[in-house]
């Protein structure tokens, strides 16, 4: 009897080992392929023009963008993040912060910092989300709107932001993220150069732990001191510089339904 | 580099600036020099361009237009407008056949700035269909001189041109503020391409010309929602009293953008429109009622 169990266990362990080895090999091969494809895509990509040139070139024809910022318990950095978003170099954009039922003082701090007042703004509930409790506009900036809603999670907050926004292009970004000043101007390029065929573009997200940030801008870039964030840096480089570029290159001819909605942050969608 | 340019703009010493430029690699002069130039206008700008033009820079830029990477070629095409003349024009004409669509369109824009753009239909043939999808086409069309607007009209009305190019031509015509094109644009509002029809209706709305009322009213029933939305906005801008009834019907349209445009148009039309909105808002709960109610409540919360 013991012999049968022994054989069964050995057999099962063998199968699991083979599954792990085979899937590990497949994953490594996929990553290697992605690396090659991403390298090819990068070599074909033209060098990025300076932001002053992009402004000169595109400012008159750049389409409006809604920046949607889901925020949950972000009282520590929400005001600074919003300040940096309001200082972006882009001719026509609005910032819609969605307070997703925060339990801390996220909303209160924004009301005080940006002199928010309640407004009525028409919108259609095309995408389902938890009820909106109120919409606020800032007396200090025409660009800023804050949507206060019951908690429903990040995707739910994104849906509310998408319903309320009015620009033809939207970008979802986390409340604790920082955008380069000319990020929108760079990201919108494909929408200008080939508006009919472009439905979405992505940016590269980096870890800013240990970097120096002043007035919502990264002043000095440094690597994190701790081991786990260091792994995260490598993983982000793999995910954003390798995997996305490779998939983008491989699926260039894919088409999506007109009203496709994708999850995720740091990207522009039409 | 920038310090020398600032000094030159104060003292006008050409020789001193020329000596500095000789010491600096041309690629740096192009990058930082033209960034500085983009801040200047008029005589001050022209004086610095003259000094740049007297060096080897124009030849360097023309060479880079042929042999640089894509970003350099686009930038070279843009800054060649600072060095007018046959050599620059020829280099830009050659760039109309560049392998990159963005370089081709940049070359066309610069040729237009130099007053050397070939006839539009010829340019379309040279820059190809890919460039005809870029929004920079709008830049090109809008900067065309007044005496070439008839070419835009030909493009707008030419059925076999790309809908994007035709819509861009209509957009440029409407921004020119010239009312003589209103009649022609009315025909475009019935175009089978929704993109062209929507652009024509936007143009008619921008003109606010009452002669367009009939066309706008007919387009409120167009099967394409973007055309209906533009027609609704145009009806509001022109202020067509006869549009109150069809706009009230559009408050129940299947597309939110159309309902929203119809509601705002009713507001713009004035007393009759506001009355229709208020009446609809008081009716039984329906899509139209909700739209009217939302439109009326928009603004500062009570």
C-alpha cells in the first residue's frame, strides 16, 4: 500500500515538475521573443522631439483630453498630485478627480486647497458605477472637476470619470502618480498623426521611490534603497518597455469595436 | 549660445555673433538657436535669421532634411522656412516624396509658408493617402493664403478625395470667415460621408448664416448620430426657431451626445427653446424628460 502511495506521489511530483519546467521554458521563450520584437520596434521609433517643438507643432490641433484620477484615501499626496496635473503643458485638457468614497480627508483637503464648489454637470450613465454623491468645480481653475461617489473600487471610479468627462480622449492615472510636464503632448502624437486608426496609446511608468520630487515634478532620479522596490523597477521595465512594445508591434493590425473600454492607467484612450 | 543671441538682440553686432556661431557645432545651433528664435517675432527674428543664413547652416539643414532621422528631417523641414530661396524650396519639394508621411506633411506646410506650395491636388498626389489622414493637414489648409481658398473648395467638394482631407478643407474654409462658401457647403452637408457632412454642418453653424437653416433642419434627421449632433449644435448657433420642435424630439435620441447638443441648442435659441425645455422637464419620466431636466439644472448647484 505504501509502495502505491509512494509511486503515486513520485508520479504526481514528476508531472508537476514537468509542468513547471515546460511552462517556465515557454515563458522564457515568450520573454525572449518579446525582447527581440521590442528591440526592433524601438529601433524603428524616431527619437522624441523636444517639448517646445511639440508645442509649436501640435498646440493648435491637439484634441482635448480628460485626465481621470481615481483617488481612494489619498489625503497625503492628492493636493500635490492635482497641482502637478494642473501644470501640465497641454493646450486643452480637464482634470477629473474621482473620490471613490475615501474614508480619510481626501475630499476635504481638495475642497480647501482648490476652493471647490458643488455644481451640476450633465452626464450619461453609459458605464455602470456606484452612485455619484456630488460633482465639484474649482473656483481657482476651470480645468478641475471633482466627482465624489460611493466606494466601488478603482475600475468603478474610472467608469464614473469616463461618464462625466467630455473630451474625445481620456487618460486614466493614479492619484499618487506624477506625469512628466509634456507627457500628454507626447502621448497624443499618434492621435494627431493618424486619428482614424489610433484608438489607444500607452506610456512608460517608472517607480519614483527614493527620487526627489518637488512641486509635483521629479527633480532627481534615484533607484529605491530596498530590495522589493528594486525588483519592481525591473518588472516595470519588463512590462512597459518590453512586453507592451512587443504586443503593440505584434497586434498592429488588430481591430477593436468602437466602444471598447480597457482597464489600466497611464494610457490615452479614444 | 543663447547668451550670444540675447547679446546680439541687444547690440546687433553681426560679426560677433557670426564668430560665436563658427565655434559651435551646427546641430547645436539648430537645436538651441531655433528654440530661441521661436520666442521672437518681426525684425528681431529676421535679423538673427539673416546671420544664420550667412553661415553654412542652411546647407547643413538641407542635408539633414535628406539624411537625418525622422525627427531631424521633420525639424529641418520646419526650420528651412528661415532660409527662403530656390535651394530650400527645391529641398522641400524633394521632401514631399520622403518615406515618412510626417516629413512629407511638414515639407508641405513649410512650402506653403514660403509661398511655393504646388497646387493642392498635385500635393495630395505627392504626399500620399497616409499623410492625408494627419490632423496637421488642418494646419496646412488653414495657413493657405486667401487667394488659394478656391483650391480648398475644390478639395471639399471632390467626391473621390479622402473624407478626412475633405472635412479638413471644410473646417479651414469655415475658419476663414468668408461667407461666400456657405452655399457650396450646404451641398456638403448632404454628403454620403458622415465625416464630411458633420464637418459641413459645423462650418454652417460657425457661419451662423440664416440661409443654412433649411439644410440644418433636414440634417437633424440624419441616420448618423455625429451628423445629428453637429446639426443640433448648428441649429443652436444659427438660432433657428423652426428647429425647436425637432430639437425637442432629439432630447430622446438614442445617443447621449445628440441629446446633450439638442438640449444646449434649445437653450441657445432663446425663449421658445427654453419653454420647450421646461415643458419637457415637467413631463412624465422619460429619456427626454431626464435630458431636459439635466440641461436645465446644469451650472452651480443650488
